[in-house]
C-alpha cells in the first residue's frame, strides 16, 4: 500500500460529520465545544481537499449535496472506528487518578449521587467525577459517559450491567391539595409528557388517567417535584425522597408502591480500566446501601 497517498485530516472529517448530524455550523460548534468559524474553516478545507461541495447553503440551513451524502456513511464508519480505538485504549489504563463521567437520571443525580460521590472522593481523592444528569439514556458505546445508572436493563452485548436492586416510588401531594379534590381520577398529575407510556406507572396505583389529567408537563423531574411540593398536582417520587420531604404526604397511606429496577452499567472495554472498575464497584456498594436504607 502506498501510505504516502493517504493524506486525510480526521478533524476536518469530524467537523463535516457533526455538522451533517447537527444540521448547522453553530450547533456543530456547540457539540464540539469550539468556535463556529473554526468548524466552518474545517468543513471548507475538507471541501477543498476533496474537491467537492459537501453542503448547499439554503438560507441559514445546510443541506447535504449528493456528494456529501455519498461520503457521510464512510465518515460515520471512521468515527465509529475512532470510538472503538478510544474505548480499547481507555480500557487498558491502570492509572487510578483521572476523570470518570457518570450518567444518571435527574432524580438520582440530585437526591442520591451527591452523598455517594462525596464518600467516593474521600476514599479516592485523585478521581474527579463529571455527573451527566439526564433522563435520556446515554450511549456508553459512544463514550457519552463511562458509567450509567439506569432503570431499564441494557440489551447491548457490548455493555456489562449489574442489578443493584429495586427502588419503590409512591404518589405524593400536599395535604391541602388532597383536601381540595373529590376524586383521584379527576386530580391533576405531573409527568414528563402526555403519552400513553407516561400513564402506565399510574395504573399500578389503580388509576386510569388521560392526557387531560396532566395540565403541566416537563422533561425535568425537578420541575414536576416542585409543582407537587407547591400543591399544584400529585406526583410520583422515590420513597426515600418523598418520605423526607415535609411539604408533602402520601396519597395512599398503605404500602401501595411501584418499583423500579436500578442497574449499574458500563462498556465492557472500560471495565478493565482500574479507575472505571474502582468507581463502578464503589457505586455498586453505595447504591446497595442506599436502596437497603443502610
């Protein structure tokens, strides 16, 4: 093979790929954490290098040309290969000090992780933690995070997962709100959206609700919980959090709960990294203590 004939700048190709997937130079710049002119120069340099036009400028939009579309899958394959190299290399590290990104739902990130991570840092002060707080499932294969705490079992064969246990959730509301309603079926509830899937957990409490029962929805569980605490609706929350909140009371006095599994997940390549392994095992230990109320 004539290696001197391979003259390809990956940074330019990456700028093209991210711009195509994000839809604009400004969005690509945010995704790459760089300046928009930098991304624009990289894309323009790639066009000049390959002697093709990759995008048509239509107003503020960038539309892939046929030539750009033809190259897109090849550049995606390059990106996937680069991620695999990064995963394999990261998985061989035996260095304990360094950064670990942990992804978790907003509720776990706010109400559970801080105490756990403070204890972890006391044990391992050289490890620095980034918390990715989102109710969207992070892609561990793409290194969006190193470790994730999830409420669903992962199906990807590239991931390793350990079930830590189950957390119970209850319905909560203020006493004043409950005193002012005549029927739970006619009350207002908080939720992420008004889909049929959103109604499903409420069926475990014997409630058949429709979208009219969700007058205010938000992708943020913290917003939902604040609405509940202020007496605007009924909301679902982890029992450990709800029982500790003096502003609310249980909607059902009995042991009526809905259970959610807690899974700790990492990419199997990263499990051989000493730093990732230490954080994974420590989180597993601390999460188990939290679930068991120890």
